[in-house]
């Protein structure tokens, strides 16, 4: 996985060969790297620069790794520290963990092992920072009030979220991609009595079942080479908080059975362990497919469906709440304008009409990305008009391709190739964009005015 270059790591080791190897490894993975060949020089680096991760050897002449760790925690409390050593004993590992280390890795180790461990440490750091920010937002009431929309469908969602937020009921969020499922999951957590605990997201799609199982349930000591201490999983991290399973239907049968068992018994058994661990976690799950369909297709077991169904919240697609589009446009533009010296002044009525008529296959996320894109290329201090919008939106190309029974390659920006049942909405949209001017509407549709008038007569359209 390529990591953005603004992620910074400090590597401290007195062995030049290891230092060079790790420097090359993390630079090639996209990290911004600084190195130090002794504990004292590592401490100097910590006094001069900020880091996300500190990867330090334990046994070094002069200042050792524990001193580097303590300095890091004193100067940069949110930095995660990982200890390396060739002396893999339980005592040294416990000492490092008590001093605040994220984890411990015994030499020799493989490149993918240390990359994976550092990646996990970075994710935890970001998770902690996000939780602190969202906690502050929830205390001020900003989170629940940041839901934009007055339409009946979105107001039903807000009411359900408020009703379920301070209960222990597992929640299932059903909704298409881009509708804001993870956003509502965070609101559920941060407006609950569990808000002092962590909100831990788990992305189930695109992850092998073996890796996901280990990340969730953790490992017992001795499960793999160099594991002298337990490695807690994300469920343990979420204890007294909330875990959010995104696209739960992609988790795989073994993991889903274990999740269902946890929901019933409230205990887990880490991989390689013999004893159960009791956990207190609120579970929220989501999918772009509803529970009944997931169960019917064998994507989730029936007992898990039954455990999740009482707390189901269906999040509407943007095309089902089009009256909210002007409000969303204003909100997104306001947020974007906060960083600009001369902000955009808004959207014209013709632009709003075109945006309201569009089908939004990627929902609110697509609308947000559009506003960002227009803001970047539009001259500041001006109004966004229909001419500034992409042609896909102006001519409803995505809508036609999604609903037409013809192959996608037969779709065209002109109306001649559109299917019969889409003629009327396309003509109405063109007339709206043209302010009722038939000549301009015909230009939008790439047809003659006489052809437009024929279409208007055929579809009983007056203008």
C-alpha cells in the first residue's frame, strides 16, 4: 500500500545495516523518513521535528530504546512507538509496553511484518485523533445538526439515529455507496453513552478472511514467530466503545459466524488462545445491500441477520431526496469557501435545476466531489451556471446508460438515440436549462428546433 508522503517516521538503531534497510523500505512505501544511529541522536531528532511513528531499537549504547520511548511520549504524546530488539524476552517487552509502546517486534523480522505493524500503529494514531475531534463535535451538538436536509426521507433517518443512539441495540445501516453510512455510524456512537470509548471502523471489502480475522480477534502469544506478547485485535481496541463493520456481507463465512457468536455471547477467543475474553462493545454494521437479500444470497448467516434487523436504518439515495440538493450545494460550497480569499457566490437556478434532474449514482459523495471540482477550476467570486457543469450531468448521460436497455456504447449526447421513455424528461430538462427558449433548448439537445417541437407535441409539453 502506498502511503502519502506527509506521514513521518523516525527510525533509531545503532546497526547501520538495519538502519539502511529500514530507511530504504519505508521510503519506497511512501513514508517521509528520518534516521538516527543512537538513542541520544534519536532524542535530538524528537526535540527538533514531529513524527507520526517512532521505530526504535531497544538495546543501544548510551541512551537506550526505553529512553527514546519516554522522550517521545513526553514531547509528542500522540506519536506511536514500536520497539525492536534482538533480545526477545517477555520482561523487556512488558517494560516497553508499560512505558507506552504501541507494540514490540523481535529481530530478525521480515519486511512485510514491520510494514504491517507500522501501518497498524499509524491507523491507531489516526483513530485516536479522529475520536478526540468527533468527541468534541458531539459535546457541542454539531454532529447531529450537521446532517443536511429537510426532506421526509432524511428526517426519518435522523429520527431513527436519535432514537437508537443511546441504546445497546446493534444497528444495521442499509444504503447505496456514497449515502453517508459511515457518517451516520459515527453520529450513533458519539451521541451515545459510549462516546468516551473508541469508534473503530472495520472495512470488510477487499480483505482476505484470514487477515480480517486476525485484525479483528487478535493473536495469542506464540501464535507466530516473535510473538512474546498478545497482539490485541480491533474488537479489543473497541472495548467500551463501538465497532463499525463497513460492507459486512464481504467479511467471509468464518468471520461472520464469529461476529454472530460475539453478539450472542459477548466473548471472543483470540487466534491461538484457549481462554475467552469478555468484551463490552456496541456493534454497527452497514451494506449497500439490504439484510434480507444478503441472507437470501448466503452472504450473511440467518442468525446474524436476526441479530441486526431490529436496528435497521435505511438511508435514502440522493435521487430519493432531490429537494435537499440546493441545501447540500449551499453547505458544501460554504465549507469549501472557508479556505478561499474570494469565494464562489453560489449556484444559478439553471445549474440547480440540472443538478436536481440528475440521477446521482454515487449519491452525496458524488455531489461533494463535484462541488470541490468546480471550486478548483471556476474563477473565484463568480456564480456557478449550467455551462460550468459536466456534460454527463447536463444531458443525463449516466441516467440514460443506467436505465436504458440498450448497450452503454449506443448512448449518445444527442436525443435521437435516446429510448422513447426518456424523451420527455430530457426535453423538459433542456427547456429548463434554456429558460424556456426553444432555440437554446434545441442546441442543448443537438437537434433542430422543428425536431424539438415535434418531441414537445408527442410528449404533450407546453412552453
